[in-house]
């Protein structure tokens, strides 16, 4: 049956449309129509202003709902993370396992594989962040597990590539041909936690390096005579850069410079969120030590940044209101651009006829009020943005 969502400005992935409504049929997007075309016989969801957009895609999510993937690498943990981040506008994600033992990484791979076999919505694959890092740029990643990439690692990782995998590594910690082998197996290789020179990055590009993980953070900066990782990343037209816009990891002017410098459509937002999203508990354990949220930021016992305490709607808000980027561009950075990076733009990142209904509605204060995942609508706590007399259908 058909159902109409009306009352909000619609961002379809390219333009803002006022005085328009969205028609869903079963679980899919049917069309965008002008309000004058609404069939009054159809059931409707009447929103009270705000913006209706394609659901967000987060390619770096360590935890949520009080759980951290490294601490319990199970399907239920990933389901909890998805539920927690849905209230932040996220309809699909790459759960992220950080530097740890092979057993923990393998468990995370198995958990993602299980959910994908079950066709559980929103699980796009797995982001493996580490352990092949430069120790000098490890951040909070545990020193004991950090090492160079080996031939045995490559064989094992390539054998796991029946699921989509993004792998973050330090290119200078690899041997010639290793990034090429990973890339040829279908693994998306990104540079992060790296002290590489620009020449190292250029060699990695030649082998298939496709992106950069949390630009500026835990990587060699740009200087006048050595572009470093940052300079090489910003100068390249084809690669993609994830960036954390939480008001702590990067200064607003730094984000603005990156946006101006990077090729259009190749800078995307990530949360790098930890366990506190969607949870009242503002502490959690990582590597046996307590991580604490203070004033919206996470720190370990050494007072190092330990991931973020935001979701993507927060990154959109800061990018728009503080950095000063146009709202439509911020929404693309949270949806269309990450979808393109992992080649999922045929399913996510825009509102087009025939796509599954993966949507987010947020108000003028950037509070997510409703989300749709494969047509299932969820109203988020503390919101009242539906007319009382509407006919609401949570599954279409």
C-alpha cells in the first residue's frame, strides 16, 4: 500500500524541496510529489516542519548503547549499536573493531558475517582499524598489539573478504605489494595512525589505497617542505577522507580548510563513537582501563582522546552551525559521500524511486525525531513532531 510523509522540507540528495511530500509504497520510495498532488485517500504521516533526508551512513562506529564492539564482538552488540545510532540519524554503518588480538578481530568478522547472512538491515560490513599502525601515532590503541603487516595477515584477511571490509593501516608499516594484494581481494584500504611521508602515500596510492581515516588525527601533518599524510590526502582527487567534527578532534577552521581543499564530494563525516552513545552510562572499559566522558569528549587515563561522544546528527549540526558549511552539503557528507566511497550509492545516500526507505527526520534544533530503516518507522524518545490525528504506520 502507499503512504505519504508530508510536512517537512525534503532533501533528496541534491536539492531542498519545500511544499513537497514523499510517497512510500510498501518498504520502498515511490516518488516525491508536490503537496497539491497528494491523494487524500492515502494514509499519511504529518511531520511538523524540520528536514527529511536520506538516512545517514557512519563508516566508523566503535560502540553504542553502552557496549563496545571490542569488548563483546557479537551480533547482539552490533544490533545494540545500530539501535543506539538510529536515534542519531544513522540507518547503516560499518561497525568498527580497533586494534586487538586476532581472536577479537575474527569474532567481529564472524558477527558481521552472521548478520549479513540473516540480511539484518544496516550492517554494511566491518571496519578493521589496526593493528598495523605506526606506534608513534597509535593514539589510544594498545601498544602491545600494534605490529607490521605480515604475509600471513594478508592471507587471512583476504580469506575474510566474502564480507565487505575496510582496513585502516599505516602504509609505512607495509612491504611493497601488500596493499595491492589487499585491494585486489576487494578490501578497502585506508591510511590512518600513520607517520608516513607523502612519498609513502603516493606509493600506497599506486597499490590501491582509497581513503584516510579520521583526517588530521593520528597522522603526520602537512608542513611547507613535507606534505605528510594530510597534504597527500588533501591533494589527491580520487581518495576519500573521513573526518570527525565533534568540536574537539578538529578546530572548525581546520574542517573548513579541509573542505575547501579536498576534491568535491570526497570528504565525509564519521562519528568514531564509543559506547556512550545511546547510554546513560558515561564511562566504559577499553583494554582494562576506564574511559570517561567529560564535557562531551572521551579521555583515557593518560588524558588522550579516546574516540568521540557524538552521533552523525551532531556532526551535521556542528558542520553547519559552527564550521559554516551549507546544510545540504553537510547532509551529503553524512549520507551520499560515504555511500559513494563504499560503492553503496545504488542503495543509500539519496531519496530516489525504487530505493528502500532509509530516512531520517530532524527538527530545526537538529534533534532526530523519526527514522525509517527499510520502511520501518521509529519515533525517538522525547520528540513530539507528529500531528495527533495522523494515521501512523510503523511498517509499510
